[in-house]
């Protein structure tokens, strides 16, 4: 009667992946210009609990969006996914969804959250579709039962890559469970780490296909790799994506306008402008692309982090302001975004631009060197009064990481332990509670998280 639900043979573990912010080049990237996106220290966290052999169920608990559903493992359409002609290896490159797979899993995905309004339920169905597609592609009908519990500190629907972060977590967790990944560990060869990041990234992209239909692949690449990437669309074929492994870690203030936005509407707005005023619009888009190229040239500068001459950081800040101005001229800003910029300029704490599609969503502010904490706190209070949500974060954060087992070692002697179990994780209260319990880089006196890293290169 007192039997534990979890299995002692497979320890509970955790995976984490960052969100992202577009630093330079939004909208211009749609028309083939270069853009830069960087990982931020707001993250998703996925706790994986293996159940005892008698429990033949898989439970998906996305706590922060209210999705909690359990499937019987033996009722899932394994026969469709495990056809010899269809079965994918963990190292496969999948760039499109199999219609037969989708048809087989849709009844199971559509079984979730039937009590919710249609708009919210659609989000849950897409999440369940991504999970089931990955679970059935990488798992086995003979696998034990699992509970996958997700918590996130990334605002949803704000253009910060929350879905890609979740897909990277799911991909890494499932690959770890089938023992397709080794590490990460300090002595791991860089080429091996690079290969494993790519495996995680490829399957995360499959999850993004389930959620978005036609994703660029940039969000999952940034989330898996960390640091930053330069990306540029090609006229034919996949975009060019170059990891920027020397991208410095920079303090950043993200301000969420809480204004509902539509990426499609903003893209259509620029498309219409380009149709009606092709020459002028092309000049603006080309200018945004040149700003991204100029910013790229500064990334290898040791001064960009502010540790040396602050001129490089100031130059970058100027580029941020110019980028925002050109986006305003495309008509994709919003009064709430302009209000944020106005308050930041008045406080003189840094340089601000919208990030993402615009029309709402978030603004990002790069801090000036040696800005006082009191000044930032006063500004954040003003934002709160006006109904905005603020997040102090780091630009250029670490990519996908693992806590295996889900235990932290405390103190310098490493003899004291904190074990993260299901109950503790589910009951963590909001962003602050999650960070205090499991936050990457939040408490320096705790050891545990390990990260895959790419080989350093300036471009």
C-alpha cells in the first residue's frame, strides 16, 4: 500500500533550456537580410520522473499553462510510428512532418483539456501534439511510464521563444532516456558535444513544426546552443545559421507590454508598405541588415562586455537605438513600446528597442556600464505602475543543460544535498519560486547543472 510511484532504478532528472531575444534584424530577416538572436537567462525546466513497472502511463504536466493529461502507453499508435519504412533514428534529419503520424496521434492529442475554452484548448492540443510526436518517434512501446513536468520563467506569447525552449527540453530529455546522448561533462570532446547539440536541435525543430507549422528553426537553434546566432534566409533552401560562441554575457532588462500582438499582422503591415513604397522600404530593410552586420563585427571585441573601454558597448547601444528607429519607420512599434523607450531614455540607464515582431510584445534594454541598482529599481517601479511586467535577465545565456540526477550539492565541501522531487517542483511559486528551487546560475553555492557547449569561434 505504501509503494512509491517512482522507480529507484531510473533517477529523476531535469533538463533546462533558455528563451531568446532578437537583438538585431527583425522584419528585415524576412527579406533575406542578416539578423542576430541571443539566448536569455529566462528558461524552461522539465522534470522527468520514471514510474514503477506497474504504472503503464505517460503524464504531461505543463503546470504554467494548466495542461495536465495522462495517456495509457499501450493505447498509443506505436504500430504506425514503428513501421520499418517509417522508423527514424535519433540522428535523423527531419524537416517535415509525416501526415500518417499526425493522423494517428491527433485523436490522442485532441483528448486533452476538453473543459477549456476553444482558444486555450488549441494551445494545449498543439503542445500535446508536439509531445506525442516526439515521444512516439524517439520512445518505445516497451518503455516504462513517465511523468514530464514543465515549469517556465519565460513569458508565453511575448516573442521570447517559449515554445522552442520547451521543445528543446523535451528533445533532450527523450534522447537522454534512450541513451543517445553522453554527457554533458567537463571532459567531453568539443566535436562530440557539437554533434549532440545538433541531435537535440533537430528533434526540437520537429516539435516546433508541430506547434507552428512553418518555423524558421532559429528559436530552437538559439535555445539548444545558447550564446547567440547570426541567421540569414536564402532564396532557396534552409537559412544560413552561424553560432556566435564568443557572444558575451550582457545584463538586460526585458519589459513585457502585456499588449496582445499578432506576428502575422505585423508581417503583413511591412509587406504592404514594401508593395506601396518599394524603394524606400528596401532602403530601410537594407539599413536594418547593415546594422546587424556592424553589430556582428563588434562581437569579438573584448570591450563589448564592458570590462575594458566602454566605447564598444556604447557603439552597440547606438546600433540598438538606430535599429529601433528604423522599425518604427516600418510601422511595427506600438504606443506601449514607445512609452517604455521614453521612460528608459529619461532615466538614462541604457539603450532600448522592441524585440520580435512588434505591435506589442517586449522591449529590451541593454544597460549602460556601472548603472546603479537604485536607478534600475526606481524605473522598474514606474513600469509596474503603468501595467508592464519587467524581467532582469542576461543576454548570451547558456544553452540546454542537464541536472542528473535532480540533486544539488550545497556548499564548498559538496556533502549537503537538495533533492528536487515532483511535489517541490510543482509547488514552486511563480518565477521567483522556480529560480530559488532550480534556477540556473541563481545560487552560486549550489553545484549540479551541466551544459553542452560548442567550440569557441568568432563567427
